[in-house]
């Protein structure tokens, strides 16, 4: 009897923990593929879990911060989803690679078109963005999730430093320190430089090998010639000695 009561109590406690932990962990979030460096470019994944047991997610709206406009926003095609990009005029044009940008993306909307996020599943929506802010540590993207039962969940509450997580937190992107090459070309450049050094080293080694071989060949040729000359001299001396010996015998 006591064992049964303990088992029931344990089950209730576990269920309570799951119920309390579930909603806090399951919300729309954003994560970079690799890193999101200040002033650079990155690919972001907006992860959308389905929180309902009896409804599926059919729409996601992601709003881009107006105070941190991005000159480039390119979503990746997601099978079964239609994408709509909304742009707005900038109060202050952006100067990017020598040209002025007068408008920026304010919102990207994904609408189910033959697909949806069913209960127990999640979907990721990738977006390539840049240039990221140079003077900020994070970006906040307010998102709106719509279910096929017409329910709308607004993930728009901004988290406060040192405070508890809101009930419906907005996706927050943490920005890392600026890299040497905003396009991520620094690492590639280092790789190319390393390859060039390796090639130069190999070429140098090959050149040294050829020079050594040439020197060795030259030395061998010189030795052979010297031995040949010595052989000729010895041969002539032998002939001369034979002639002289023959004359002496005749005499």
C-alpha cells in the first residue's frame, strides 16, 4: 500500500515538473548558424515549436527591430511554406559598400502552403542577414505565431536584465565580438595563406631537392672524369714502361 502511494506521488510530482517546465522552454527562439558577429553577416534560424496538442502552427511573423535596420535580409525557401517580405522606408539611409540603402526589411512572414507544424514537432526558418549592428550586444525580434484554430500567440515581451523570463519572451539574438573580416573571409583568407605557405614550402623543398640532385650529379660526373683521366695516364705509363722494357731486353 505504501509502495503504491509513493509511486502515485512520484508520478504526480514528475507530471507537475513537466507541466511547469514545458511552457517555459517551448517558445519561438532565434539562433545563428555558427556565430553572429557585430558588423558582420550571419544566417539565423528562427525555431518554432508547436505548443498545442489539438492545433497546428500555420503562420509565423517575425518583426525586425526598426532601430537596428539591416541592409540585407534573405530568407531561405522552406518547402510547404509561402514567404512574404515587408519593407519600410528608413528615416536615415544606410551607407553600405559605397551605396545608399533607403529601405529595409521590417517583417518576414511564413504562411503554411501545403505544410504546417503539427503537435509534437518544430520547424526552423533560416534567414541570411547583415550587416549586423556594431554598437549593440543583442537584437530582439518580436514574433507572432498563429495556429489553425485561429489562436494567436504573441512572442513580443522583451526580457529585462537580471529579471525573470517573461511568459511570452521575444526571440533574442546575442551578438559576439566583431571579427577581422565581417564577411567571414578572415578564416578563409588564413586558410588560403596557409595553403600558399605550404605550397611555397613544398616548392622550396622540391627546388632544394633538385639542386641537391644536380650538385650530386655534377660531383659524380667530375669524379668519373677524374678517374677516367687517371686511368688514361696510368695506361700510357704502362705502355711506355712496356716499350722501354722491350728495348732493354733487345739490347
